[in-house]
C-alpha cells in the first residue's frame, strides 16, 4: 500500500513563542526522520495546496476566517489566547493543513491503493465553530469531513481522534451532522474540559484517567469505538492522529507507547477495509516529545503502509 504524505514548508515555519510545546521543530524533526529511515523513498511527500475559503466556510463561522486573516501579522507574533499564536506564515500554514486533508480525501475517494497521512501543523481539533484555541486555528479534519459529504459515494464519515486531548472543536463542528461519527479518546479531567459531555448518537467520548496504561486504552477503545463504527458504516475514515498520549509526552499523563499506536491503527485499518473501501486520511494533531512523536508516527505509518 502506498501512503501519500502531504506537508508544506509553511507548516514547518508557522511560528510560536520560544518554549511553546507546539513548535516548528516538531514537524522538521518528523520529516527528517521519515527521510532518514527511507520511508519517503517509497512513499512520496506531496506539497499541500491551500484549501479554498468557501470550503472552510462550510464548517466555520465566516467571522473566524476574517479575524484570522486580519490579525495575521507581517512580522512578529500575535496572541489569540495564551496558547494560540499567529506568526507571519500561520494563516498560510492553517489553510495548507486543511488543504492537505481535503486533497487527501479527494485522493482516496478517487480510488487506487492509496492511504494518506498529512504531516502538518498547526493542529486543528480544538478549533471550534467561531473560535481558535489550544494551538489550533482551523479544524482541518472537521472541514474535510463536512465537505466530503458533498462528494459522490460519501454518505457517512467517521472521525477517530486518539490525541490525548478531547477533540472539542470536532465535536462542536460535527455534532449537528448525524452523517459524521466522532470518536475521541482523551485524558479526563484535563485540557480543554469542553464539550466532552455532549450526548448525541454520533458522538462517542472515551475518557481515560491520568496514569492509564496501554491496556486501559485498548480496553476503553475496544468497548466504545468499534461497535459505533460498525453501526455507522462510514464510507470514509479520517484520523486525528495525536501522539501526545505517549508515556514520554511532557504535557499529559497517559502511558501509551509505539505498540499501542500501531495497535489502534491496525484496528482502524481493518474496519476501513471492511466498511470504507480502505479509505483512510490521517492527520497529525498533537505530540510534543520529538523522539516519541517521530517513533509513534512511524509506527502509525508502517501500519498504514502495510
Ligand atoms: Zn493533544
């Protein structure tokens, strides 16, 4: 199986303040690692194009995009909140991150033996309808899911989010779309502490206590996600792939390792083969220990490439 990788130099250069965990090095380190290991020899890296504004506006409040464009500085950094920052290339990076997921969706819908991984930043899953937050400007995965429903042959989508933080933005944008199933596992209580208690037939919230092990994670996911996916029968699977539930991650307290990320990817891949003609587009969200991020991403990619 070929994994098409999408990325863009603007996603690397999107700037945050010194000492911020969501930093350029994350993506630079990951891309260098994919090259060093030879992964990119077999699986091409494609340059992402920006998503069209009208596709963003299918998901987000028009005022959000307007505000981001207005505030995006020509130089220096502009805070949107204490966690979330704009630098000179930030809006370009966010539009290309969303553009890569959308291009990936079109690639896998067009067919062929292809899966897609978007090695992009800023992440997106905390961005709500009218508000950036938690390092996220635009919700790339939710934008792609909502627009995918207009593609021929795509009646139902599943978004599977194993980032250690709850995908509050994705829940916010997708909860009214019964055709989109959102499954999110997350440390609880923990940031962002919003919308994790939404009850809807298409929302599956899977909280994990601080200190949870790989076995706890596997049990929790197995008892809540697989049945929901089988019932939903998605035509397309999108993964919000955050690797900050890794035991080495500095900003959360869940004890997964590369083997757990490989396991969840194998299970998702099997379900996508069964229900979704194998259509998977995975997108990087969090992961703040450089080594753990690179090792976990590679474990995820090796399963996608199998
Ligand atoms: Zn996270």
